[in-house]
């Protein structure tokens, strides 16, 4: 299925249906520079536990339209998320949004609007949220913050290399090799998209103490793509009865692809079991 955004771009969607009547739905929000095709094994694990799984390639990613690694404004990815939710959500079933890395920043920022006094037009209710190595703190250095401020003024839509090394994503060489060889993977990012990620993560952390959406937060303690301190700050401030946390010692960024992935997926499916009706 292809959806058309408010500004006329085509969003490519994915669906991995459960074999029997689903216990609920999971919508996956992928990370920077990648695409939903890399999550087929995650979807298979969720299908095996009775969950219907959907996802989409972000604008500027995968098979979707738009300049690579760019957004036209700070709400674009959030409006896209609402568009996909409206297209796939089935009434009467638990609906969980799962975001990884940049997708974690998108998903968390989307969920955070439930706490806003004035709802955004794109606000939609969620029954649960899963964050995997979310980019709540992209780990920018002082020099990078200065460069961002300059680029925002002079070249906000210029796509440049994101500075992330492929070997940082995972300790499994086969995963890294497939990532490098994947023609749908790119390393582009603009100042506009960087600003969204920075601001979304900061906002989510400020709202952590008031968090109300049942959430599973998992992060890689050896992450070099995003700063683990963002997840740590959120975990420290969030109410423990609402947010379940699980750091993964020694793991690199893509915890669903790490050698420990079976345990990571088991943690995810066990948590989802508690959301099913």
C-alpha cells in the first residue's frame, strides 16, 4: 500500500499479517538512513506471538518519496506517522508504536503530545510505546552544535554525510556487510532533520516525569550512533510503573540485530504479552 502525504509524497508501507486473529497491532518506525525491509525478522518474531505488524519507509528513505535525509518542517515526520496510523489501525485491538533510533525520537515525540495542553492536529492515542536505542540525545559535540546552527541559517536543506560509521551499528559482521551493500540505505541528513531529532529528544526528556503511555525502553550501553545518556536520562525521570527499562550491556546500536537479539526479542514479546487483551 502506498499513502500520499499532506505535501504530495508517496509513502511506501509494509505489512506482515499475523497468521490468526491478531492479539494487537505493532507499527514500526525505522531509523535514519535505513528502511523497513530491515525489520522483517522483527516482524516475524512478533507475528509468531500473534501480533499484526505494519511499518513504512520514512519520507526521504527507502522506497518512499522525498529528498534523501530531509524533512520540509518539524512536524512532517509526525504528520506522516498519524497518516499511517489512520490507514492501518483496526478498532478494538491494542495498538503499539515501536521506534528505533531516529524512529525512536519520532515515536517518543509523537507519544509525548498526549501530555500537551493543546493537542497537535497529528495527535493519535496509543496503547503502548516501545523505544529501541532511541535518539533522545544524538550526542552532538560542541563543534557539531555550532555547525548545525550555521547550517540551519545558510543551507538548511543541504544533505551531507551523517558521520556515522557502518561498523557502529552492530557487532555482527554479516549485518554490517548487508547494510553497506543495501542500495536502499543512505547516509544523508540535512540541518532541518538534525534539528528535528535534537529538539524531539530534548522535549521528550523534559516530559519524562509526567509520562503516561505504557512504555518499554531498551537501549544499547555501548552505542556509538546515539548517546546512551539520552535513554538513561529519560529512564531516571520517568515513573517506573509506566516505563519499563532494559539497558543491554556491551551491545551496539541495533539491538534487534546484535548477537543477543533472541533475548532482546524475548524481552519485547514478553512486554507485549502484557498489553494484549
